[in-house]
């Protein structure tokens, strides 16, 4: 049975997994992210190949913007020295194996679209709500990269023209309103005090306190979910998807806000579509990276 290596590169850690064609993880290793990433990444990949010499390809998911055709990281400001790295060419030369690289949110979307909760849908939008807001599109089982590798940058849809300044240099981007960072700002603005500690509530507990009826927490929840629903509605107007998958760190508290989001999205729908919770959690990026080289269709 075919085996490939999936690599998920994050800001603090890198996950490497050997995966077979059914999506089963045969080996899983997590290492710290050490800069510069190259040649460190090459060294770690070669170690995995030594242990699994029958690996037939290497898929890599990474932060930042990627030109999937050339295999070059075209934009990444937080991993110093990573931007501009021709990852595909360098790793193929070092390993003599096929290498594909894509954005980590695209990889997470591919995992859900190929193996997860959206495997029976044709047009899938995956949203990762963590520190920032990420997105990935999988149509017909394949990642939609766009011409420059920039498709799926949902966090940079402008939600409020002339709004808050975003790290990209523009104003009003959706990730300034729908993300873990946005929740922290809203908590501060509404002065949401946790009655158990007497201090500002941490974002992870915000929705639980809203469910208990704390007025300031309810205000933050409603602002957050209303903006989230608009983002989803705008995506439907452009993409006409049949499934939206939601994951990321903020989704860990979804038991306390899921039904509220569905209620806000429903009247905004132009056509029916499903909204589902992601099934793979932190494993999604590594699994999706493996799927990049599982066949020749990506």
C-alpha cells in the first residue's frame, strides 16, 4: 500500500507523519520549528525517509502564501528566511522523490474534503478560526490555488471598509473581526469580567460565560457570530459551495456557539448548503499535506 510523508509547518512546531492511501497515520513525529527552516527541514525529512524507505512522495503544508506550481513560498513574514525558499526544487533534489507544497489552510481543507466530514460534497470551503482566520477551497476533490497561490485568503476579505488596520496593511479585513485575536479585542472593549476570577475573561471561556447569561459576554458573542455569518454568506455569493467546514482553535468551544452561528447564517443563505465541524483537529494539516502527493490529481 502506498505510503507518503505529510509535513505540517507551524510557527512553533513541525509535524511529520507517514500516511497510507486510506488516511491511516503509520508514524507521527512532532519537532520544534527551528529557524532558518532550510536546511533544517531537509535534515528532518531525510531522517524520516531513513526510517521509512518505501515513502513515495512528500507533501508539505506551511504558513504563508505558496505558489503550488513552482513550489516556492511567496509570502511569509513571521518565519524568518522562509519567504522565497524554493522548497519543492530543493527537497526533490535532496530526496529524489516527488514533492508538493501548499498553504496549511488549503491542506486542512483537502483533508476534510478527501477524508473527513466533507468527503461527499463537491464544493467545499474550509474555515480555520484560530489566532487569525484562514481558509481553503476544495472543488471536485482538488485544492483551488488561484493564479498566484492566493485563493482561500478568507481572512483578508474586507468586512468593514475603512475599519481596523490589518497586518496585511489594509483596513477592515475579516480576520480583525472573526478570529481569536478579534475575540480578545472584543472582550477588552466590552470589559468582560469573569465572575470566578474577577479578571478579564480569557477567550476560551467567553462563550461558556455567554451561555450562562453574562450580559457583556453575550454582547461579544453576538457581535462575533454576526460578523462570522456575514463572512460565510459572502463566500456563498461568490463560490456557491455546498459545504462549509469550520475548524481551528476557536472551534474547540463550538458547543457553546454552534447553534447560534447556524441561526444567524440561515436567513442569509442564497441557496441551501451544509455547515459542519471539522473532524481532524490538529491532524488536518499533516493529513492534507500527505494528500498532496497521494495521487496525480493535485
